[in-house]
């Protein structure tokens, strides 16, 4: 499986916000610059994370971005599913349907592999990803 750039970006933004000290926050621009990501892409990822309840965004003076309590404990498997969607790895139908679709077992095997991929990420939380050696590196991004 290959994650979209959007999912990769959203996961990295989540990890960066996870290491903030309690009460601290960053702006979207600060996150974009620290992660070397275009501002517009960062803003879209943050909007999606906010919609999922992972990030809280406050506007105005004293505003900024913080990871919610839910965001700290969110399963990476759940988060990737929400960001990627659970579409099939291959499409057998569509404009030019695959001529093997009636007898092929590839689609089912890939679906099992996709489910195993997500299942392997399900027990891992955002906090677990940021509590090890990555924490100092994430903190240095400013």
C-alpha cells in the first residue's frame, strides 16, 4: 500500500502537534514552514484533522493549533482509514472493466492485505509514535 501525500502530510502535522507542551500552540503557517510543506496543503490537512476531531484550531490573538485529547489517543489505523478512505486497492470495474474480473482472485487477496495493513496500525496511537526518539526531532522543527 502507498499512502497519498495528503495522508502523509496530515500524519506528520499530527505528530508535530502531539509534542507541544500543554497549553502551547502553533499557527498553520508555523507548522507549514517547520515541516517544509506548502501553506495551502497544510491548511487543507488541518481542516480535515479538525473535522475529524483530532486538531483544535482557534482563530485570532492567542489562537493556534493544538492536538485534542482524542487526537493524542487516536489510532493510527483509524486515522489512516479516515484520511485515505477504504477504497479497493485495485478497480476491476469502471470505464474499461478487467476481463479477468469473473475469475480473478487478486482483488480479494489485495483486500485481505489492505485489511491486514490497517489492522497492524490499529493498536498504535499518535502519542506512541511521538514518545520515542522522534520526539526531539519533532520538537526541533520550528
